[in-house]
C-alpha cells in the first residue's frame, strides 16, 4: 500500500469509527461496520458494510428508513475528509446471513 493510500485508509477508518460509535448507541441490532476499497479505483471502489445481528433487524431498519439515515451519515462523515461516495456504496448485511452462506467467514464473504 502506498503512503498516500495508507493516509486515505486512516481517514476512512477514523470517520467510520465515529459513525460506528453513534450507531451502536442509537440503532437496535447494529453490531459493527467495515470497509472494502481498491485504491486503484478509489473512491468508486469504496464500499462500507454495516453489519446487524439478523435479517429481521435489517427488514425493520429498512421499514423505518433508518438505512437511509445511516447511509447519509456515512456519506457526510466521509465528505468531511474530502472523500466523496454515494449512498449506493453503503451496504447492509447480517451475522446470520454470513453464518448461513459463508459459515461465518467474513473475509470470504467480503471478497
């Protein structure tokens, strides 16, 4: 990883850590988030994955339109670092789905 890529990755992690702290307190079922990026195609390749316990929580999240709130928060936090992404780059997943489809192997699932 180039030095400039490392700097951007640190900015992403700082922003997402702030978002994660808020979501843990405010959104039921939220567990953690991560990001995936290919710096050769940055920022279009950046994906942020928000993980919940189960699919029922994700369904409720979408019904309450909290997914839009989360996406907008992530887009805003990253924009403060000069990183521009769209809400389509924010994805939602669950521990239960990963367990069922990838035996809980998140590294495999996120590839």
